[in-house]
C-alpha cells in the first residue's frame, strides 16, 4: 500500500505545482497593478492584464487535462501552429521583464512584439 500512497502523493504534488505557478503569476501581476496602478501606462496595464488572463487559461488547461485524463475516450491529435505555443511563452517573459524592471533592448523588441 505504501507505493500507492507515495504515487498519489507525488501526483497530487505535481498537480498542486501546476496550478500554483499560474496562480502565483496572477497574484504577482495583480499585486503590482494594485500597488502602482497610476504609474503604469495604459499599454503596460493591458499587457499585464493580458498576461493574467494567459495564466488563467494555463490553470484552466491544467484542469482540463486532468479531466481529460479521467475520460475513457482516446485522444485525438491535431496539428497546432507553432505561434500558438510560442506566444504565451513570449508574453510570460515580457511580463517577468516588466515586473523585474528589465528594460527591453531595442534589438530584441522584434522578438517580443506579437501580432494578433
């Protein structure tokens, strides 16, 4: 019985970690907005709110994956545009740079600006 309890504990820990990371990112972003709302430009506020939304989607994705895991249906694999995977990662890096007050270097801006 001990290996089963250990496995369930490991699984639970992983799930908690996967949910806590986006929740922590949302918390940090919203805390920064609340502390200095007037100090951010409208563009910065929108980027930060967008990042919070991305993190909500990330947590929702974790929950969806857990629910999918319990279904008896077979998964269907579909082609996914690379942009759909890369854009959230870029937004996360941008938000972390803002929160850490790291200036964007002019020559790197081309990699961070995403078109919608």
